[in-house]
């Protein structure tokens, strides 16, 4: 902020100064201006470094040298990645920072990683009590106060200086997996999408070797059946909970699961088959997604 | 003018993934509209499109006389109410309600006025200095409402705002939100998957299934004149019983037969079945638990709609009793009778169906054969 004001001042003065200054003085002024541009702030160097490290696979760049000790680097932190669909609807990075500071009331760092992606670093202890509720609340507040739809992924605690680029990658993947497999959920906690990430990394051929995958595709389960299976798995394979969520009679659920068993050979009421079907649902979704869009960009 | 018009709205996430299909409805100014349906039916997606949090794939959204498809959320004159979590943990109640306005650079005096007014309406004036941590769930929910109220928005959007609260508090907050709606005279669009919540709160209810509106009508109309089996089964608790059987004509009367039962359809309804060509066909009969009777007088007056059943379970709730009955079709039938009826488990009893309250559904399309397009709500 300060730097910007100073730059603007000099730029405004420039035409005037230039006419008054000697050639040597002019050179000196230009060099000074250049230096300003060459020396980004510490947060900016961190941001540039993070971008470089996370954009290229296997990048290995030394951490930049900072002018002053930079808040999160020597600490245990929690990182939150924010992603918006349409950045033209947001109120900008500055406003985001205002909201985040008001919400957490502690030291924190916000980096704008790209036009629609931001990283928040928080000291780990801020999150101890009811961390999930707190993040859910933040999500609602951002959606109502700052902009349109936001998706967020949230890391576990880690030591910033050691694992920051890794963590950013992981958060991106988690967010991607979350948006794909749990689109109605908008906040994704790293560690809760391991299975999805794993399936996403399998090649098509490997996925086809999942038991029953090809037959599954040929079956063309209808939307109602897929929803039933999803809900059954989401409710811990509880018949009564699932029937309640789908608002169907228990007998109807039994009937659908029986029909599915008949068609596919999988009895999702057994744990093993339930896990298979979960994998298949993930693989199926992934295939549909790939057919519709560019493959997700997964670096690792 | 702050009614809404959803003009053939779609949300598509790809060819085969249509979350909302042809949502077409006028919402009146000051109406309390509830969107209800099972998980994944598109309620939140619809609400988020109205809020501007999701793009509309197809169709038009009008708020008042403004087409708002491309208007960002903050300029839509709407306020969202979320679950009780959505408060700034380190600010007190006053600051929590004021902050949104502060961000929008409202003058201090006006902020103060609005916050105090909202606090008065919500009866939380004595809590203004408290931090969220020191509030109960219900109080927090009220503050969350307060944050929306201070906006003076014309339309309130609420997505399952009570889902974090325990059952008792939920009932209480339902009543409070309804009261609040009357006080504020705003349009409310309220999402829930709980049909009881929908029935008690809504002026009108939209029942959705797999992205499609099934029926949009008053609670009374949904209950008494459901358009199809889905709505009939979704609205009402315990749910409507469905019995599969066939229709035939015997001695000038139309008879519904299923395993272990034969019921004579009253003349007026029989006529409808005849004229629509259902004689000799398979249908599903629907009867609500409260329309199955055990009172001797009713039974005596209904010799043509008696059933003999075995009571598997009798659940006595005091004022009323739920009977889980076997012996008709292969499904358990539920009846709701008086808590004083003295019926015991494992008894074989005789009950009578109120044939003027029965519903009849096409076996293929599941649509209601008696559906009345011109039904007038009570
Ligand atoms: N961003 C998205 N991408 C793809 N599909 C989505 C997306 N958002 C929602 N869906 C799908 O749209 C359908 C409707 O979802 P929605 O969240 O509106 O349901 P809901 O009625 O609110 O359910 P619930 O009662 O569980 O909250 C679901 O099948 C969901 O998977
Ligand atoms: Mg929802």
C-alpha cells in the first residue's frame, strides 16, 4: 500500500521533474524507480515463489529471502484455499482480507494466487474449537458478504516453511475432487477425499480393472438408482436414514437395492460390496466428467 | 413490487446432469414459499440461482420488474439466512448485525437505528453485548436472522436454517420465523426437506423430485388433492398408505380388490373411474392413516369398506395411536386411531376405510386419477 502511494507520487511528479532534472539526475531517478519495481514486498515474493513451485511439477526453487520475518513461515498453520467461479462478481482481495480479519481476529496472511483463487494462512491454534463449524460459518459469510458461490478446501495443521507448496497442491486437488464428487458441499477438508483422489489418479485402463466397472457402465443405472446408492453410502449404509433422506418407504429402498443386486451382482448391504460400489460411483462420475470437459489438471 | 417470476428456469451441469428442470412459478409479494423434496432434488440449487450464487443455465429470473439473471447477488435486494454458525465469532451481537452495513459504508446513525430495530423485532435487545459463544443455539439463529433483517431486503432466502438445532428448538424457531415473516411483510423462500416444516410454515409449497417441480400449491391442496403418488406419499406423516389392486364392476358397483380385501367405490368416484376407462385395470389405492377408522359407529355405517387386519405393533402416543397392520397386500399399513381405543398388539381387528377420502393412482404414470384441476383450497 505504502509503496504504491509512493510510486504514484513519483509518477505524477515525473514530467515536472524530468524537465527540471539533469541527465544524470534523471538516470538516478529511473534507476530508483526500477529498483522499486524489482523489489516486491515479502508477501509478493512468497506468492511468486508459491506460484512457481506449484505450477511446474517437481519444481525446486529456494525460498526467497525476506526483508523481515514473515508471519506464517515459522509456524504451524492451517491453510484454506478459496476458489470462485466468476471473479467479476467478487469484491476483490482487499475486501476478502477485511472479512477474514474480522472473522478470525488474529494474524493471518492472504495471498491472491490467481484471478479466482486465494490462499489463507492461519495460525493453527485459531481453529481448535469447533473448527468445522467455524469454517462452515465463514463460508456462509463469504457467500453473503463478499461474492457469489465460493468453494473452499481446508488443510490439516502443518509447518508452513516445510510444506507450503505441497499443501497448496493438495488443497487444489481436494477442491477439485470435492467439486466433482460432492458438488452440493462447498467446503472440503483435506483427508476426507483420499479415495476420490486415488481413483482420479488411476488410468482409464486401471479403472476398467475395478471389478464390475465395464458391466456397470453397460447397465446404465438411471438417475434415481444412482441417487439411491449415493445416499445409501452417504448415510453409512443405514436403511432407515437413507429411506428418510430420500423420503421413500423402507420397502421401496429394499426393492431398489434388491433390483440393483439383481442387475449388477453387488449387494451394497455388505461392507465389501458397498466399498466396491463407492469406487465404481467415483469412477463413473469421473468418466462422465472427462467426456464432458477437459481432464482435470492433476499434478503430482 | 417484489414478487418473483421464475420463468422456465434450468440449471444444467452437462448433458446428463440437469439439477433443475423447467422451474416455472410466480411467487407473490409477501408470500411465504417453501421448497421441499428429498435429498438431491434441486432445492438448494434453485435457491442459489435466485440468490445469484449460481448462474442460471436457461430461463429468466425476475425480481419485481427487474430481470436479474446477470445482476450480482449484492444488487438483487435479497438477504440470505444461513444456519446458526454464520456469525463473526469475535464480535458481539451488535457488531455482528452492524458489520455488513459497515462494509457497505452506511452512516453510523442509520446502522445504529437498523440494528436496534432488528434487535427489538427479534427480542434480543438484552443480548447485544454478548459474543456468539455466550449464546444458545436459538439465540444465535436469531442473530443470524438479524443480520439479514438489517439489510431491509425485500426477499429473504433461507436454506434449511434450522437444521443445526435440536428438535424442540426447531419447532419453536419455526413459529418464530413465521411470526417474523408477518411482521416484516417480506417475501420468504424457504428450503427444507422436512414436510412437517413445509406444511406448518408455507403459504404455498413447491414439492420437487429429481430436479422437477411436481406440484406447487397450498398445504391444504397438497394434502387433499395431490397430483401424483410422489406428492401424496411425501406430504403427510405418517405417510399415505398405498395398496395395489384392480378395479372391476360387480352388480352395478365398482369394486377395488386386493389380497384379502374388497372395497366398493362410492358412486361419484366410480363414475370418474368408469369414464376414464380404469375398469379392469390395475391401480394403486391411497388412503391416509387418519382415514382408517376403528370407531364402532363408523364401522357400522361402512359395511362396504371393511378390512380385517392383524395389529403387528401398536404405538400409543397418548392422544393418538399408530397401528402397524398386516393382512392387506404384502405391505404394512398404518392407521392412526384414538389413544383411547384400547387396541392391543397381535389382535385381529376390523377397520373401515373412509371411501370419500381415498385416492387412486394410475399404475403406469403414478398420476392421481381423482386429481381436480379446479380444487379450491380451504
Ligand atoms: N456444481 C455442481 N455440479 C454438478 N452437479 C451439481 C452441482 N451442484 C449440485 N449438483 C447436483 O444437483 C442436484 C441437486 O442438488 P441440490 O443441492 O440442489 O439438492 P437439494 O435438494 O438441496 O438436496 P439436499 O436436501 O441434500 O440439500 C444433485 O444431484 C447434485 O449432485
Ligand atoms: Mg440443499
